[in-house]
């Protein structure tokens, strides 16, 4: 019997943060957050065993095992997790010189979750044929948790339980009184030298554009939920997430969609290339926005990646269906203006979202063009694995839909501390000092979130 979407309404007055803290205080869990007024999805699931070198076949097999009746309506029931940048070894066939402490991919098998709408209404969603067996037991367990006196509920969830109205962030795990200073993988001088090396490769005809990156490590113990609280407070976006899988947490406020797919096979990618800082003064902010729109360098950079992604999608899409649907549009976020374009196509019969990932990963906006030579050049210059950063995160749904964001503006937390990746696209027209400033700008909000959740010693700054 094919599975369908089961719903159990909880009523109104709920807050996603409070629900996540109560239902998933530890262990593997996810919170996919689409920002103010949007939906949030909270849940957990069984960890998927992903063999090295065989991640995509296993993901295909997992999805194929879920026989779903009809469409789920953009609900992440299926697989939720992330793809690390070094998965490129599988998707491109190119050697990977080094890997970090995190696996190439991490996913949870999700057949039940809590959905919270922007208006505070919530419901339990599950894949099944009826609320019976394990699903009924889970439903009753969640209802019992929400109604427990220790939670401060005045009534069982079906009206508007006051405990689940917007609650203040809770205290994080205990922190040591002091921490060593954060350290950048590249000094300013080395990053500037790498920018110039990229430009030399471009002048020599080896590439048109290169996405050069670096990372900063912040040692210490971090509560991922407290960090996400701080990041959401200043940088809410349409692809926010807190993912905890296997002892690693990914906290993100990503502004960039890597791939979106529908059950009908329509697939879309929206690369970002081109950045200017925001300014609290309206006139100066407008000037910076206009400067971004008028910049020959930023426009050329964006167009090169648009062309690359058109080529990637054409490998798995029907002839004549790949098209640029928006070009050089400005999207403004709390800290930056970004130049964004969108390309879409319709997958060939028999192909699905994982096939689109295989064709497009890693995203051109995180490599440069041409992609394979860009990867080689960057691997030598950066001299480090990127890990989860520069990959993608989100969901592959059981009905064939998918929504994966770029792993940028993201904090990766593990037992050793936290890392933040950052970088930017280098072209022949790049100004090295401006590229360094852009990389630091992009890291500012994640680093500030870490500082807010884990105060550094007096007088020390990030």
C-alpha cells in the first residue's frame, strides 16, 4: 500500500523555537526555517548510512523505497541533511586530496515532523496509511509532551497553549570562562596573494572566474540552538536551518538556493554572484545598491555562473526546456545586497532531484568557470578541505520535490569548536583589497552570532 500524507492539527499560538527546544533538546534533529511569516519544520529521524563514494546511489535508493501517493506540498518528509563540498569527488570524478573531520554527506530519514506556520498554527505531519502503530504512538507522545505540567501548559494543545507562545531563548550549555582567539586559515596577506594568483590564472586563460574561499575557526563549546537564536535575530532568511547529525551541527542563514525541484520534474537554481554591504543611511544604502547593479565586474561574474549552470542543467533536462527566468536581480538582506539570477529546466523522463544534484554539484557559484579547472586551481590555492561549507543542505522529499540551499553564511559546530567559511568570486577586474573586505563582510554575521552565544574574553574581538 502506498503511503500518504497524514495530518494532525495542534491549533494556534505556537512558536517554532520553543517547540524545538522542548521536543529536541539533544541528539539528531533538524529545524528548517523560512524566516518571518514563513513555515518552519521540526523533527528528527534515523541516520542514513552513506558509504564513501556511494552517497548519491544510496540517496536514490532511499527515496525509491518510499512509495508515496500524490504530492506532499513542499513538506520535507523523506531525507533531510547536507552535502559537503568534498562530495565533488563523487559528482565530478576528480580526486579529493584531503577530507576534514566531517563526512561527505549526512542525512536523516524523516517520516514524521512538526510544521509551524507563520501565524503560529502547528500540525503533526507524517508519511503513512493511518495514525496507527508507531505513528500513533509518536503522535500521542508529542501531545503528552506539550500537555505536561512541567511545560507550563494551561490546557492540552488544541486551543492556544500559552507556554508555546514566542518564548525567550533559553540558556545554552555551560561555557568556559575564556577561550583562545579565533584563527583564520589565511592571513590577510595570504588571502590577497591568493586573489592575485587567481587573477594570474585568469590572465593565462586557465579560468574565467574563481570562487576563492577561506575559513575562520572559533574554539570553545557552543550550544547550536543558542547560536541559531543569535543568527536568526540579525540575519533571518528564506533558507535558515539548524541541523544536528552525528555530533556535528550546521547553523545557517543562507540567502542562496542551490536546487529546487518539484514532483513534476521542474528544477530551478538561483546562483548569487555580486555583493555590496548594507548601510543604515537610506541614501548611502541606495547608492551601494545602484553601484552593485552598475558594476561591470559583478555583472560579468554573475553571467559567467549563469552560463555554467545552464550547461549543468542541460545535462539532465529535456532539450529546449532550460531557460534563464530572471537575470541580475537585486535581493537585499540585513547585511548585504546580492545580485541573483535564476535558471530552470524540466528533468528528462525517469530522472529526479538526485540526478540534478549529480549534474550540478558543486554549485558553480562556489567553484567558478570552467568548473573542473576551477576546482583544481582552488584546491591548490586554498590548501584545505572545505567540508560542509560550500556544499548544500535541505531536503529531498519522498514525492520527488527537493529544496537545497547553498551552505554559505553558515556555522559548522563540532566538539572542537566552530568554523565559518567565507569567500568571493575573483575575476580579472577584481580589486584584491575589495575581495578581502567582501570575504570578511560575509563572515561578520555568523561570527557575531558565535560571539553573542559564547562571549570572548574582555577586549577581544572577532
